[in-house]
């Protein structure tokens, strides 16, 4: 078997440039295009593969630049090709950059397995979907093994997804080091310029190079001469690598995989291992990853739940004190006028299933950036918490009103069926508030002085209006008979309105004061008209 499908020389990668024209080139050509900010996106890349691909390109470029003593990305293809070759000095025929190579040689993201017969390995996969990290199910929108007509970059993206974001999947199938537990995930959280793919790539390469020494010192990695491209090292499946022996930006592999291409059709031979490739169980995913927030109280990497980056988690990541951000979270040092956004990505895994790909982008206005980067960050956290608490209280009030509706207007007839129904009908309210949360919070921040409280009151009034809209939309699902329907709807609206206007301990003091002032003003106006 001769090495083939070389990413150094063959046009195997498809991308769209900033003029929306489709380009196809090799890896050095792609890196040069990224350096020139000429890459918009990758049309064959699936959403859950975005972060692994971005991380790979950033880590690889940063490793190559550091090895060459270079601070800025090269603009020429020949420079990138030479730099990549310099990372594999003992690889005479460039096998380490090929998708297919003899089993005793390194291939891209595939460790050498000298002396082994890969044809005897238990799993032979004929489609990249079957190799990818997604755990597909009968009704999943991404079906396993569907891409039999796949191209080389489909296999590249699937292989990368498996090797750099997979967790434990049964016996002898170990996961990556850069996640907390085998059922965690590898999040991608950072601050990036608004724009094409290349803008974020350049920014993260800069951050990775600047923070490289700090990452090594803080997380116990090898600042110099550590293993960087882990597919270069033979792996029998019985030995693990220590974190202390690794480069701060190491690109890992977690599975023993070898691609072959009999008759020109790519296939994957896969087998298990007795141990994880990296001995990092005790690190809880805290490895200095550029994009992984660390939960400071428990010293463990962020694991995103099935809720994804909802407004509560995203608020904590932005302004809270629970997480320490990775190197990609950079709020200063940007050229004046740069439009920035916070980006958060993760593919959520469960035990034996995939619970969705989640991505959120939050625009960072100049004033919001100043709050985040300066001593007003605690104030921002309090603003966000105040709104989160208000949404929770409004949802609880809405749920109670819905339960009264579905209990035919009775307060004391809350069966499990009624409670479940109320929860189901209340769900759209929180989803809607989630989608608008950061736009509303930014509007609050942009206001000046006392005007901020005016903006907050306006938001609260809108919150109440949105909740009432959800309540009234549920009327059609309430009682059918006219008498019961009228009673149930009137009781539900009364309960909702009473909660808004408060009592001895109002849920929303600002609303209670506002409604009282409205009432007093209306009373005075009416009395004035009576005396006229």
C-alpha cells in the first residue's frame, strides 16, 4: 500500500471564498487562504463538525508557526507546506499528511500500528457517517452510514470529529482528554470578530500563540519539545501518554482507526484499545484547551447539558464567576471598530445517544465589552441575574394560571395530568424569552443612568404581555362547555393579573408600583372629570 490522498498536495478540501465562489485545494492552500481572510465557510462541513475543524486548523497553524519561530501566519502556500513538513521530519514520503498510508506508518489523525493486520480488526466501515462521533438513532435527522458516495473531505471531517470530540462508547472505546468524563463534551467558547471564517481563525491563532507559555505552565504541559501531533506515535492500544509529555496545543486522537481505499473507495478499519490514549482521567478535562471554560469551584471542564447554551448558562459564561475562560476568550487588543461576538458551540452526548448540536452567538456591543472587561462586570452579572429571576417568576405565575385553566377554574384540583399540561403549554414562553434575552440585556446596558430602570420596567411590561399571550393561546385547549370555559378562563386571568399586581409580597415590585400609579392616575382623572 502506497500513501495516497495527500492533504499536502491534492485538492481534497472544499471551501467557499468570501465572494461565495467554491474553491477546492490542499491544506497549505487552505491555510494561506485563511491567513488572507479569504475563506467564508466549508459547504461539506456539518454543523457538529464546525468546532473540531476550526480547532484543528487553529492548533495546527499555531504549532507550525511556533516551531518555525514565526509570529504571523504566512500568506504563501509554499511557506505553509514547508512548515507542515518540518513537523514530521522523519516522514520521507509525507505519509503523515495522507488519509491513506501503510498501517505501520502514520497517516493523518491515524496512529501507526506496526505488526498488526488491520483486515482482522472487528469493525469495517464503508461510510464516513458510521465513523463520525454522532450516536445516531432511528429518528435522528443525521442517519448513520448514509453517505456511501462521500468524498475525501467527508472522511476527513468525520475522522476529525471522532478523534477530537468523541467520548466513551462502550468497552474499549475511550474518549478524548479534553472533556470532563467520558459522557461530557468538548465545548468551543470564545470571542471572535463578526465576519468570515478566516477572521476568527486569525484571532484564535494569535491568542493561542500569545498564551502558549502560560498554558504550558498552568496546566503542566511541555512548553518545548512536547508531542504535538499525536498520530505520529505508534499506538498498540495498551499504552497511554502523560499530559506532561504533550505540547500545550496538542492535537489528540482517541481511537485506533486506519483508512484504506481498495478500488479507490475509502473505508475505515476500526478497533478498540485497552486504555485511553492520554492518561488524563484525573484532570477532569482541564487541559488548557483554548476554547474550554473551566468550572472553577470543582476544577472541571464545562459540560454542556441538553439545554445547550440557554440564556442562564450563557449569562454565567459571559459575566458570572463560575467559569474561567480559555485563551480564545479575549476582550481587549482588538483594532478599533472591530465588531465582536461571543461564540459557544457544543455537541451534547448522553449515555448511548446524542442530545443535539448547540450553537449560540451573542453580539458584543462596545459598551457591553467595557462591562465585561472592566470593573463593571459584577454589575452586569447582577443585571442578568435580575432578569433571569424575573423570567423564572413570570414562568411560575404563568404555569399557575395555566394549571387553573386546565383544572376548570379550580385551585385545589391540581392532578399530575393538569401539572404536566401546564408545563407543556408554558414552555414556549421561556423559549421566546431565551431568544431575545441578550438583545434586551444589551438595550438595558446601552441606556444611561436612571434611564436603565425605565428600560427595565418596559422589559417587565413586555414580559407580562408575552406571558399573557401564551396563556390566552391556551384557551382553546381548555374546557369545552361554555359555562366551564368562561369560569376557567376568568379564573386563570384573575390569578395571572393578581400575581402581577402583587399583594403583601409582590412577585414583581416594579410592576406593582407601576400598576398602582396607573390606578391612582386613572382615579384622579376620573374624579377630575366628575367635578368638571
